[in-house]
C-alpha cells in the first residue's frame, strides 16, 4: 500500500508518456541485486537500482550516484564522494552508510551474494563523513570506478549485512533508479512507474515486464503489438520481424562466447592430443551456420575486446591430422570406431543445458560430425539443477557445450586460474595462473592487454575449451519507441532517454 | 453407513498422504536440489540444508510435512518465492484453478449428457465427429486455438473489419477469454468428450432398458426424472475419474495460456526444487481428487439403495 501511495506521489503531475511492455522468459523470483542470477533479473535491476558509476554511451565509467572518486597515490585506497540531493524511492536520502552496507553485505559469506566476486578486491570500506566513504583495496587499483558499477542498496531497509534471499525486500525493492517497482502481479508480470524525481528524468511513464515463457509466442506478440520490446530475437524469427515495418531490429551484443569444455579430470581428455584431435574433427563454421551468424573465436574474449589476440590462428577442420593425433595418443581405428589401448571404443558424452537457445542443434550437429569420424558420442540435455550437480559438483561429464557472459571487465581469472571458482573443467597451468594474477594487479592498461593476450594464446593451445563463437544477437522494438540505444550487456542502462509515442 | 463414511474419509486421507509422499520422492530423486540453483550456495550448504530441513532423511521430511499440513501450516517457499508462506503463494491461484476445474467438469458433464441423450440407441454421425474433435491432446489444441484465434483476429484488424479486442493478443493480455478457452479445451481435449459421451451413452442405454423404467413407462408416467436420477451414480463416478485427468491437463494449459493458477505454480516450483510449494500444490491436487471420489461415493450411496444396503451390512 505504501509503495502504491509513494508511486502515485512520484508519478502525479508528470505527463503520461506511454508505456513500454517487454517480454522475459521467466519472471524474476527476487528483485534484489545481491542475489541476481539471471539476465532477466539483471535487466530489471537496471530499471530500479543504480550503481556508483555506470557506462556512458562510449562505455566509459561515468558517475551515477558518485560525484567523484580520488585515488590515493599508492593506489591502495580511494575516497568517493556521493552526489548531493539523491533520494531512495521511499524518500529517504542516499547516504554513505548505504555504500558501506552494500559492500559489506556483498562480502558477508552468510549472505551468499551472487555478486560477492565483484567486491573481493575491496578489503574494507568506511564512512568518512556525511557525504563520502573511503575504500581500502587488497592490491593496487588503477581504475576502481570501472569496478564500482554494482547496484547500491538502502541500508535502512535491512537489519544487518547478513541478508537472506527470502527478505521481503525481494518483492518490495527500493532503489534510486528511474523506475519505481509498483507490483508483482498475479500473472507474473511486474509493473514499474516512472520516478519523476530521478536525475535521469525517464520519459516513459510505465514499464511492464511480462512473463512469456513460450519463446514461440514472443515474436508474435511483438508483431501483434501486444509488446513494445523483445529483448532477444530467436534467429528463426529474424526474417519475420525484419519484414515488419512497425518493428525495428537493434544489435544486442552481450559480451558472451560459446565454448566446448573438456573435463581434464577425465582419464582420456587430460591428454592434450585427444583434446586437439576432437577439436580438429570439429567443423566450427558448419556448427554455427544452422543457428545464426557470428564471429568464430580462438580464445576467451570477444573479437572487439582489447584482450583478443588476433595473431592466434583458429584450429582448422583437419580430420586427417586429428587421426594422426589419436594414433599418437595410443588409439587405433578399426574401420568404424577409434579403439583405446584397453580395447574399448572411444566414446564421449556431450552435455548441454536444456534451456540454452539453439544449443541442442549444435550438440546434435557435433555428435554427427564426431560419429562420422569414428568417435561414439552420447548427448545429455540437462536441467539447470542437473547441470549444477553433474557438471559443477560431481564433475561427471566429458564435454560440455555452454556459453559465458561477461561484464565490461572481461575478467577470465575465475575461469582459467587453477584456483578459479568457475574453472570446473579442471584446467591448470602455472604460467596462466601467473599471467592472470599479474593482469589483475596491472595498473598499466597496455600491460594488462599484453598479459591477457598471452593468456589467450596459451589457453588456445592448451585447449581446456574449444572456443567457438560470439553469436550475432538482436533485440526488436516497436517503431513507436524512440531514441533507442541498447546497452550491450544490461540492455536498459540508457532507457531513461527512450520515449514511446 | 457410518462405516462407509469412515472408509471414504480414511481413503481420502491416504490419497493425500500418498500424493504428498510421491511428490517428495520424485523431487528428491530428481538430480540436484534447490541449493544447486543458487550461485555460491555451495559455500553455505550446511546452513541452508538445516534451514530448509534438507538434512533430514526422506521419511522424516515426509512425516514432518504431513504433521505441519495437519496443523494447517504448509511452510514457506524456498526458491520460487523465497520466504513467502506457501499458503499465500498458492492460495488465490488454487482458488482460480479450482474454479476452472469445476467449470470444466460441469461443462464436460452437461455436454456429454446432452449428446448421449440424443445419440443413445441411434446410429449417429456425432460419435465420429466427437472422436475427431476430441482426439488431440489439450496442449496441442491450446496452441492451435491460440494461433488460429490470433491470426484471424489480426487479419480482420488489418483489414479494418473490426477493432482491436481488449483480450488481443492471446495469451499475453490478461482477460477472461484465456480462462474460458482453458475450460472448453479441458472439457473437450485429450479424449474427454468422446470418453465421457460413450460412457454416459452406455449407462443411459442400460438404464432406459431396465425393468423399473419399463414399469414406469407401462404405468404411463414420465421416465425422464427416473432416468436422470439413476444416471447420477455412473455420471458421478465418471466425473470423479476424470477429475485427476483434468487436474493434469490444467497444469499444461496454464503454462500455454499463461494462466497463473496452481498448475503453473507447481510446474515452476518443481523446476526450482521448491519442495514446500510443490507439496502444497500436491496436497491441494490430492484433496481435489480425493474430494471428487468421496463426493462420487456419497452420491452413489445416496441415490442407489443397493449401495446403502451393502454399506449398512
């Protein structure tokens, strides 16, 4: 009720400037940036919350809640001043305690924030006065503002820094963002109203997130003008939407890439020859063609990244060379199958997520390619829970097909460092560990670039993963929506400038 | 009679306990658990397992759940709507689903009796037609209906034959059209109309040929009320058997038609391993099925004197 009254107060007197309805596959269960796990939650957070800094149109860090930041000479601490006159949606002022609370809540292990990794570089944070905080880092930082994009939460809405996922805040969130959460509706939609006191002055009066779990309907609903925005268009719907004069397509290039990961705890796949053989048997452009267009990759960065090493050549599709490698690894070909020295067929399982768009097509295509070359392949399509249990906990897999998405920092430390939290394939290379550690500490952008390009070259050769591609991806919006600019990751960052006719 | 009532109540209670246990078992056997779905959840697994009771053996969890349910406490959601009381999560949605199920049963009963009354004892093309209409499963009928209705409506709108209806486009816009469609499809699809029609027709033929109807006819009195009264027990049994099928069909229809009912919640809570919510819905589904069967039993006992005699014996 309070929310509704407040929302009314915030929106009263403002011109009604149309409403924007967009579709998500699943309604978020939690609207709390501490526990953001899906892109649909991240996008909704972008509408309701703000960070200390956010990307400007050139993707440089620009102050949002912060007014300025001053880095100490030793680069081991920084003082940050907040803008004056900022208010939460409930009318309370934004204070340094909110920054201190947010960072401490993210760091609190009993909160188990999904965003905890974003603040591991901050050793501690303290309030200096009524307008500023000081942050102490675990190591030298060159551009801390680039890492201060996480959303700030109102300390006054929580009892302590141990925050539970079940906290009532999850459905009654209070942010500083351009839209105010009004209601979670019976049909799983979420309604937001313009925050007319937001410094970013949003032009659209109402935003509605609708849950449309059947992807087949999403494009249709846009064509029928039941929606104004479709976040991600399926490749098969591109032609229909492109031919509709009431719809405009926009590139939505998330910083993500697809890969085939090899389980290096597996007795066969721990040998690089076997991994290379499988890579050489795989015709990557042929896997990509049926599911869309994109850039094939040779390493763990997108091609437009400064860390992408363009000197590294892609693994060719070379089945004969693959056969030589398998022979060197002790396998023999009996005319139909590759047989190991133990007399067993070389048989592998490829697992992928059921809900990963078009992954099933890729896996089946890859199964066909490898089986044609004498490797028996079984495929598993896993639910998220099965994936977590089998791939992450039990390491019960041979190959996995999946994708990683990154924010602007493109930090691959957790994926390739031998102690990295996301290194579920079990990759270990001392050189890479050292390079990744140095890259994290590098205060010279050129040095960081060189270090990560070297990482790119090494992991390309070591093949903990076969890097596949970045997919061209599009959003579709009604032509009624004007001034559209889409943030490459969070989608809604620049939405305050959008308007609806 | 008392013994029969006790038997019905005990049977209903066992159905509920069994259904809850079955859902718990199925979810426990499914790979993964709710903690797997929380990024970083592994770090605090012992804490969460204790908080959610996952550290207890399955039988203990089942008994605890039944005990809580007996006290009217369905627990709190752990992942679908974290922290929200299950009753609050499923309450309004369950009432909606119950309404749709009752409406579908009523429609199924009305249409099957009306059709059977006409076709019983006749050779009719209606049987063939019903078989064709009813053969498709409800999810397929739902997709076809939504697609056809949307396409035709949009075509008419583009040619200015009509304006944009409030409910357009299905299933996105909240409207009663979605609920009506769900009710009709449940009462028709997955063989419902054919099966019910044939069973009612067979019962009707048997009743019309019975001695007491012949006697009434010989006396020159109207047989309508007599036939209708005697049709009640078999009709009640048929509908009670159909209640479980309808509940299953509604789970699918609610997903396709974006109806936020108990079925849709069951689907999502099962995917997110939210045991309390899934078991809460299972409890309601079991009560629905057990209630329908009990009601059918009571109807048979009340209408058929032979049942009363066997019960008192």
